[in-house]
C-alpha cells in the first residue's frame, strides 16, 4: 500500500490509488484544520532517496471524513492517518473517522517536520497516555506510525506499550528526522524549512527501517502485525521487509517517483522472487531472517 505522505492528499490522488493495485488507500496524515504546510522547496529527491519537510499539508479531517464514503467504491480498506497537536485533537479525529466508516486508523506519533512540535513517540510516558486514551474512544483497528528508534531499549519499551494498550499494528518507520542533504555545487541545503533539515526517506533509510522491523518483530512475537516502510522500491525490497517480520509494506518515496503503477510492478517482482526461491506463500517468509554464523560476510585476518 502507499505510505501516508506523497500523492495521497487530494481527492484525485486518492481516486488514483483506488484505481491502482494498491492493497489499501492510506490518506494523508490529517490535522484538525487544513494546512498548507511549510515553505517551498520542501521536497528533494535523488538516486539515494528523498528528504522532505512537508509540514503536514492536508485538507483537514472533516474533508477526509466526507471522502471516505466515495472511496469505498474501490473495495479496499480506507486508512486515514491522524496527527493531532494535542490528545484531545487525536480523540476528536479518531471518533470522527470511526463514525465515517474508516476500516483502520493510523495514529501518527512521529511526524518530524512540524516546526516547534516534538515527536510524541520519543516520549514514552506521553506515548502511553496517548495510546491508552485513543484506544478507549474506538473499537476500530488502530495502527501506530512510529519514528526510527536507534537504541534497542527504546524499541523494547515501545513494544511493551503497544501490547499493553492493545494496538492492532505498528508502522515502521516514519522518515529519519532532522537530516540534511547538501548541494555541493551551490553550497546550500536542498530544502528551505528548518534551515534545511527534513525527514529522510528512500534507499537512505532502508537498513534503519529493517532494523526496527526485526527488533519489533522479535519483541511483539506475532501478537501485533508490523507494516514495514522505508526504502521499498522493488519486489526484493518488499521481500526483505517480510523476511524481517513485516506482514505488509508501505511505499513512499518510490511511489511519489513512479506513480500508481508501482504497486503492480512490485507485486509481480515479489511473486517472481518468491517463485525463484521456491516459497509457496509470503507466510513462509515472514520473520524467517537467518542470523549469520561463522564468517560468511565478515573479514578474516
């Protein structure tokens, strides 16, 4: 499916997703009120991936609630993504999307591009408060979109909170925040907001995303599905995420670059790779990553 972010803000973009071979329609992370986002240029892409400081440009939650019945015609799960600036805003929007008929609601606790607003998911005490309260206002499946964690103890702590508060999915990972790409010819940053700092995506972040997926898979022990995101450009990329424990994948930078046809291409590539490796089903792959024994990939003296 698409990752909440590129090409899922406006009605025509969401209809294109509906007409594509995506497995779901994930909406742009929404706020209470419409937002134009940060100043341009706020997106840059090269052969290694992308950097953005979009700033949650979106139509406001009420407009997306109105669009859900129209999007149902495509027969796919509709997954709004919610990003409030307070707990009460999260609760208001989740209740509204529940009533509007969303199939799953993704709670975005990890947007790195709101000037002056920290990521909730890096504060575990605050995260528990949010997850507990949001869980109490809906019976709909709740996914939590998380940032990259670089310490194992942080991944373990968040996994405990997801289990304790009965979450239904973990989207791993959002972009790697406060990164910078420099244009050496011009001697300047490539985006404008936050003095050039933004969220890194694409090939740049795949090893970080895979590391988070693998750790969370081992901590959650199959009790909560993982949705892998960060650097999926091909069927082999998707295979790596499944191997590390993801049950679904989201596509962001590559989707923005290629458009809706990417879902069909990646599905065909994945099917071909599974056949080549003689797997009968993707279920034979999930979480089956082998650890290295001996010096197969190492250096010898």
